[in-house]
C-alpha cells in the first residue's frame, strides 16, 4: 500500500547577484509549496544598489536589464506575503541565499525573515550518492528540467529536489 507523505508548507528561493556584495541581488524567484504541490510562484528582476555587474557571465543579466526594475525594498511586501504561512525556507546552498536575503533586508531596513532555512545541497547529499551535488547534477539525476542560473528555474528545481528528498525520507 502506498503511504502518502504529508509535507509542510515551504518556499524555495533563488537569488542571482550582480557582485560579490550580498546586497547586490539582481533577480529573485520564490516558489511556495503546499502539500507537496507548487501553490504559488513569484519571480522578478531587482535593481541592485549600484550599477556594477561582475556575474553577467554566469546569469546573463546586466545593468541595462535591471535598471528600470524595482528595488528589493519595493518587492519585499510581495515576498513577505508569499512567505507567510511557510514552515521553513529552502535553497540550494542555503547559506548563500539566506545571506543575500538578510543583507538585502539590512541594506533597506527591512526585517529579516524569521523562518528556519533548509539546504537542498545537504538534503541531496543525504538522499543520493552522486559525484557532485551541484544543482545541475542533482537535477539531471532526478530528471528535473533546468535553465541553470535563471532564478525561477533554479527555485522550481530546488522545490522539486526538496519534495523528492522528503519522499525518500530525508528530513528537511
């Protein structure tokens, strides 16, 4: 008999940054999962505090792409509303995304989210013996489509990894 796993409500987040400065978020995606299903998605470009871009070669974004976009402070209310009711947040390499979120909150004088964070890199290590647990490798193993370093694609993939890990008994 198949046993259905009851999953808590969580949100998968992915930030892209313009520079090494944690407050330089230039894109954010949030995918909220309720009862093991995607319930809501949000994705936006963000205008960082400066026009410096060092990571265009990774994510393809430039100042011209984001200069007319909202700031983190502008999008914070929408993100905060999505995170309401979440038991925890997940990210692939959660220390990075948590650091970006907190640095942006600090920079703009917003409250940091009080949620617990879980890392899908750690969950993937616990669930599957792979040569690497980078996002693209885990996605390939699980058959998850990925447009790597596109925030919404990365957040969707992270959500699916969290669900798959929970299904094999990994505690998030």
